[in-house]
C-alpha cells in the first residue's frame, strides 16, 4: 500500500461499526458516556449562574452536542468526509462557545472527545489537522503545568490511534471469521453435491444395467413373436427378462446398501455375478483387502456392464474375469473369446462403458476397452 493510500484510506466499515464489539465492551462504553454526561450536567447546573433561560441554553447545547456526536458516528460509518467534517466543525464551535461562556470542563471534554474520535474514525489526512486544532484548544484552556499538558495531549493522541488500530484488528478478525464460515458453508455444499452425484450415478448405473438387459430379452421375444417362433422359445425370453428384473431389484437393494456403507465382499459379488458356469470363470490374485466404497462400486459396475455387453454382442462367448490386488491399485480385467452377435447387438445407446470411464477417472483411475483377438477386452484400474 502506498503512503498516499495510508493517509487517505478510511477505517473499514467493519471497524467503525459496533457489530464486532463484545457486549461487555459496549456496556462499558455506554457506562463511561453516561458517567461523563452526568458529571458534566452536575458541574454545569451546580453553577449558580445557570437558571432560567441560561438553563434552557445549556440543555440545548447538550442536546446539540449529543446530536452532532451521533451524526459524526453515522457519517464516518458511511465514509462521508464532508458531512463528517461538518459535524466536527459544529462540535468544535460548541466547545469554543462553552469556553467563552466559562464552562471550561464541558469545553475540555468536547475538545478531547473530538481529538480521539477523529484519530479513530477519520482518514489520517483529515484526522491529523482536526486533532491538532482540538488539542490546541485543550492546551489553551488547560491550567495544568506545560509538562502535564504535553503528557495529556500525547496520551490522548496515542489513545485515539490505539483505538483505531484495535478497531481495525477487530474488523480483520471479523472478516476472517466470515470467510471461514463461508468456506465451511461452501465445503458443506460441495460435499452435499458430491454425495448427490454419487447417488445419481448409483441409481443410473443400476437402472441402465438392469433395464438394458431386460430390453434385450423383451425385444428378442418381440422378434420371435413376429417371426412366428415356437411358444417355448418366446417363453424362454420372457422368463429371462423376468430374471433380469429380479436381478435388477436385487442390485437396487445392493446399491441402497452401498449408499449406507453396507457392501458385500467384492470377491463374493463377482463370483455370484459370473455364476460358475462353463462359459465364465474368475481369477482373484493379490492380497485381498477392503476397498473404498467408490472404488468397490466402480469395480462392480464395470463387471456388470462388461458381462451385459458380452450377452448382447457375443452371445455364448467364453468370459475370463480377473481381479488383481496390486500394491496401490486394483485391476479388473474382463475378456471374452468372441462369438456371434446377439439378436440385439445394436440395442442400447452405447453409453455404458463411457459412464464407467467417467466414474474411473473421477476416482483417479482409468478404463480401457477395445477389441482383443477375436473378442473384446475391458480393463479397469482404480486406486485402492
């Protein structure tokens, strides 16, 4: 920050407001004000000269002083320089008036108050001249020894500047607290959005897998009906679709269990998924260990999607699935031997493996899928 900026910069609005001031400090500040006002009222009205219209004038002067002081607080809070200087000029005018009418104590208090308030609330370029004028009036009116007066002036100057620094420090702490709260709120919102995205992916993956498989069998049944196929073949497809619906329901329940953190062991899931038939086998290598929920779900979904694609595009092909627990990552490989395309090799939108690749990349892993020999190979790697 340049020197000019230091001299022309206002104290921040947080520093000038009382929002960050603790309740005990506010109570103490009001107690001091009431005490000073009480002492001044007592000292003035104890004077035998104050009666009749003089008393009315004194009360008016007190009210004007209080009103100008309140306006000074408002205008400095809004960073309005000229209205603030106008309030200062009015207060100094009342102080000089009190001095000429020999209400010396009231004049001294106003001079001191203006000097301290200027240093606390105005830009330094305006505060310094105001403070000099106020303290000059105080020095001219004070009857103490010059050394005592000098020490008093230095103390008041220091007090005003310390109040300014204290207010800025308090405002800085308030801003940091507000930023911390905003950061926590943003973090909580981000966590909520991430959890919603995870739930959305789980629901999408379950429904996409289950409904796609059902569609394969139902569409095959439709084609068989149109082709005048035998009843047993049509019934076989319908029963298969019903079986996929049951599997989909079971997967939905499993997805809900996963969202609650209740996952079955990954090895058991893959073994059940493959089914132990002659056309599919599974190999598990490495030291088995629990995986993070997201990584475990990614492996499960990729295995399901790969097997669904085999049923659709290489009906009757032999499938070899392997799960390898590496030191820092887990690798799932699904390879089929190739086969004749199913009746619905073109069914589906083709987004299954794309969604799995996005899921893997979100976890910091990768997914490769492509032809391998006469068949097709899918390889997933995720940290775990």
